C-alpha cells in the first residue's frame, strides 16, 4: 500500500547553531566587530552622561583646599565634606526655594493633567459637541501664538505680577500633550465603553474606570513631562517675579548662584575659595545643582516601567 501525502513525515526545521532562537531567519548573526562597535558607542554615551554628573557630585562634597588644588571642578575625591550641603540647607534661601518649587510642581501638574485629560477625552468622543472646531483651534495655537509681550501684558493686567499663579497658568496646558492623550483615548476598545453604557455608567465613570486604567502608561508619561517642565521652569520667574527673592523657586535660585555669581552667607567671594573658609562658592553651586537633580532621579525609576511596557495595554481578553 502506498503512503498518502498526509502520512509522509515532514522534516523538522533546524536552526543554525550560531543563530539566536528569537532572531528572524533573514537576519544574519552579529559579528564580533559589530558587537564591539555597539558596545563602544554605548560606553561613550554612558560616559557622556555619568562623567559630568560624577564631577558635579564630587565637587559639591569637596573642601576649599581640594578645589584650589584641582583649579576648579574636582574629578577625583580629595578631602570630602558635607559643609556645603549643611550651609545650603541651613543658612541659605535654598530650603525655602525647594518648598516653593515642590508646591508649584505639584499644583501645576495636577491642574495641567486635569485640564489635559478632560479636554483629550472630550475630543476623543466623535459625538461630543463641537469637537472638530475645538480641535482645529487647538492645532492652530501650536503654530500661531500671541508672543511674549502680549502674554506678559495679559498676565500683568490680570494682576499676576508677583503672584504664584503667574508661574503656573500661562504654561499649564500643552496642546501636544492633549493630542497625544486624545490619540490613545480614541483607541480605547469601543466594546468596553458600549458595555459600560449598557450598565448605566456616565461619561465620568467611563473616563475614571475604563479609559484612564487602560491608558495608565501614557497618562503617567505625560504627567512626568508636566512635572519636569514645572520643576525646571525659571523663565516665568524672570518675567513676573524678578525682585521678590522669598518667592523664587529652586531653578531661579540656581541661576542666580551659578550664572550671575550670587553667593550665599558664609561663602568666600574670591577665586574658588580659600583654605581658611569652611565652604567654597563652587562647592555650594554644585550642591544646588545636585539638589535640583535629586527629585527627578527619585521619580524616574517609578516611571521607567511605563516607558518599557508600552503606551497602551488592551483590556479585552479572549
């Protein structure tokens, strides 16, 4: 009896011993030269990020004598001390500036996210009133703006000069972030939303219980963008609060100490410091720089998973 075609054994596909099982069949295995070049580029990028950070941190902990011997920024630790941080947090206005920056960042991020999420969700619903016209106006504002002087005149005419809200409201909404949120909210599974409406859910409940949980990654990333923007902002302070130093946020204090040569109480005024003083101006400046980096470095590890796992996770299984 002759064998049928279905009974004929099919030869098993075998992989080359040098091919990774997850590598596509059309992709050649990496060469030693290619792997070495990739590793070298990654090392250069890593060094470009970590070496300046290392120098700033070491200089902030250095004594005036070590700074004098190095002629400026210190590369290798030599006579470490925490005197700069102690003086910065006790004698200077940095502590007050940190509280101001934290308040502006928290309030500004909450306001920006509330407005952006509500606007993006409303524009993502095709049956919402006037969503096309509103979307067109928002897109136009991305390319056409009133300019710096009209914005300054409007804010000052409304009584914003010297007020904290002038540091938040003029930059509280980013049209780009709204469009990003709208794109992801529009991709939310319609079956979930229809099922929620059949169960009697309102639009507020749909937004809170369905849209936001399934768009958690993009919402967290946009919130991080807003928070970093508020934390690093100093230009609005130059416009609306240039004279009242008690209301300055941390970034503007950093600008005064590093760029404009302003010194803290107890710091020397000449050169890089002397052997007879407790702290040097350069170590104080670098200590303020480190302090401005710490909150972002603390928040980023908690946000990193949202960059890695994707921007939207489907909610329907089956």
